[in-house]
C-alpha cells in the first residue's frame, strides 16, 4: 500500500511539473528556429539520461547497497531526488517567458476550448501524438518477449560475444553474462545512441526543409525499419541490430520536432484567434501522450492473449515452450502492428498545413503584431 500510494503521488507530481516544463518551449522564444534548437538540446539530454539509466543504474544500485538491491535503490533514489530538485530549481530561476499574452487578453476555458475545436493543426497533432505513443508503448513493451521467445540465443551470443569481451577487458560488465538479457540491453543501448545522433541533426534539417516535411520523411523511414523486423529469421541477429540503430537514428530526428510542432500550433492559434492558449494546447497534448501510452501498453497484453501466449507465472515448469501462434504474435507486436499507427500518423501530416512557408509567415506576422 505504501509503495502504491507513494508511486501514485509521484506520478501526479510529475504530471503537474512536466506540463508547464513542456510548455516552456512555446513561451521562451517566439523564434521557430530557436525552438528547434531548444527541443534538440532537451531531447539529447533526455536520451543521455535514458542511456545512463538503462546501462549504469543497476550496477550503481548494487554498489550503493553493497549487494543489497533494496538498500541500493533507497540510496540511489534519494540522491536522484535531490539532484532532480536542484535541476528544477535551476530551471525555475534561470528561464524567462518572453512570449506572453497581451495584458488585455481575457478568455474563458470555454472560449479556449472552442478555439481548439476549430484549430485543425491542433486536432491533427493531438491524434498524431496519441498514435506515436501507441507505437512507442507497443514496441517498447514487446521487445522483451521477442528476445525471450524468438531470437536465437546461440546466434545472439555469437554476435555480442566479442563486444562483451571487449567491455569486460576494461572492467565493464554492466550487461551480465546471460546472452538474452545482455543482448537485449545492447540492443536498446544501440538504439538510444543513434537516437542521440538523429536528434543532434534534427535542428539543421528542420531549419532547411521545415519541421513538417522532415518529421514526416524521417518517421516514414523509421517505420520501414520497424516493419522489416517481421521478416527476419530468428538467427539474423545482425540485421535486427542494424534495423534497430537505423530506426533509432531516423526516429531520433523526429523526437524534438514533435514538441516544436506543438509549440507552432500554439502560435497558429494566436495567429488565427488573436488569443494565446499555450497551456491548454500542451495540456491536451499531454493527455494524448498518456492516452497513447495506456492504449499501447494495453494492446501488448491483449494481442499476446489473442495469439495464445503462455505467461511464465501460469506455466507448469520454468521452461515455457510457446506455441507457434504466440511466436507469430510476438513478431507482429514488434513490427507490423506498431508500424500501422506510425503510418496513420504519417498520413495525417498531409492534412497538417503548417509547412516551412507558413511557419515563417506566422512568425513574422506575430512579431509585427506584438510590436504594435
């Protein structure tokens, strides 16, 4: 009960903090190019943090607790809470909102909601955000089943063996000796590293070609590298890793652009309605994000059930032999099914009217209007 209450409070506080934090990109600057830069820096840092957690957190916990994982988690979480609090305070005291509603602007929640319902780019971005996070949750929650039940352990061990030996030779043994868990860890780490590379290139591409076109093109290519997982034999570990890092690279390009485009939607709303509604626009997007994660996570369990997957806790023995239908479902969950929602999101971009030309027009019109 204590853990459940504490975790629930943590999620509530995180949501209360993350919403205004995410919306900052829409009010720190009115320059769309600067927003591209802000989003890129933000998500490079996010990916570094994610990489750190996935690769180094367990060894740090073991070290902090002298082998006692429970004690280690308590110590590490305490330090992380302190560091996080300091970072949030730094953000609070060092950021400045430069794009603010005019003093005479007065609007009710009903008026803001009415503006949103007439804002086609906002509706498109809301649905798109939901679809993107459905894919992320579905794909991310399925890889563990893919590695446990489909990927050939001997081929995986042969492929990752030289890398693990090289890491061990310099005293690094974060991934363990089990080929499945070690391979899964390296698989995720490779994707994150190349996501960081993609994120770092995102700004330059968006500045030259526009956010919408770069986002759509990169998402399309990244989706292809998801879909091809269905066709890989269980022994084609090299192709699996190659597709993962290429998917990570191209998807990385889209990560900062999604949030920069949401900030553009706030500008579009102000441009059309002469009223700024940054908070409600980002609030709705966060709902779409949470909805997507919830749907995607639920689909994993539901689809596995449809394909007669046998959960370990219901198995009579520790070694579970999955039926062919469950293996097929596992393959579909990391490839075809997540690709579908990505492809629908790409199709929606053909209805999204804020291209590079309109970005520049909105930015210049708002600059002129704010100076008047």
